C-alpha cells in the first residue's frame, strides 16, 4: 500500500508539473503570436503558480490517494487554456485583445468541458476531487469571460461570473446551503449556456442590442437556477428541522461532469 501510494504521488506530481510547463509554453506562444504584454504575462504566470499550488494541495489532501487519471488530465489541459484566456483578458485592459485567439482558446476549453466527464465515466475514474477540479475550472472561465464582456456591455455582466463565488461565501455563514441537491439537467443546461453566451458576446458577432438581450437572458436563467436550488435547500432544511453541516462545496449551478 505504501509503495502504491508513493508511486501515485510521483505520478500526479509529474502530471501537475507537466501542466505548469504546458501553461508556460502556451504563454510563450501567445507572446509570439498575439503579442501578449507584460500585464498578460504577469497574470498568466500568477494563474500558473496558483493553479499548481491549489491542485497539489488538493491532491495531497485527497484520501484514499488515487492516480491522477485521464479525466483529470483533460481537465488540466482545459485549465491550461483557461490560463491563456485569463492572460489575454488581463492584457485587454491595456490594449486591444486578439479576439480570434481569445475565441479559439475559449471554444476549445468549452468543448473539452464535455469530454472530461465522458472520459471519467468510461475509464471508471470518477472522483469527488475530479468533479471539484472540473467545477472550479468552469467557474473561473465564466468569471474571466464575464470580466471581458463587462468591458463592453457594463458591470452588470459581472454578476454571471461572481454569482457562484457569492454563493460559496454565503454558504460559510449559512451551512444549510451546503446541502445535497439532486442531479438536474436544467442546472447543467443553464451552466453550459453561460459559457456559450459569453463566448458569442466575446466574438462580437451580434449587434449590440442583441448582445445585451442574450446576455441578459443568460443572467436571468442563472438567477432562476440559483433561486430554485436555494429554495430546494431551504425546504430540505425545514423538513429535517436542523441546519445541514457539510463541506463547503457550492452546488447551485454545479458544474457537474457531463
């Protein structure tokens, strides 16, 4: 058992180090092809260090120790793309962003979101760590895209990216918000719509009035999804007659592997 755990530890250390290396390589490519500036570089490097540190900490704390797995490898590749998107969006505050590159990276990242879950189920490597990793990658991509779109449509768009993090903060004060929710296709659909709509708005293919309307409808669907889940959790608390104390993992608009 000890030898197996030591081997698995070496494997995921190699995987996370490879992920950090891939992120650095992507930043180099963006610097050469898209003229990534100093702000983008600093943001991208901060993203790389933060991702590596958080993922390494999560792997250390997971029990029982498991191999990194192919599904997590897909999610790590997607996270690398998210890092590139983050760097480009940060750079857009000081100059015009390369929209085509930003759209391409985002599109591939959103497509891969449908791949890692399939890989996890087909290889029997589903895990709570993998689901959380997947969820955090999705949530951060939506946050970054909302920041970019907010520069053209207004600060209200930030609500799309911030809502999940506000829920996490609220759950620390209200433990019943950490209760379990049944799987929901509506929840998955609403979560997927946010990324697609923000991608379309980023691409600039819609007239401004249409962009306002589409992004507004996406936000309304997100508010509805959160509201429905919060109401369900409140009803569950009332039925059980006591607050639910569970690990603080926000599940409203959960980015489940699909």
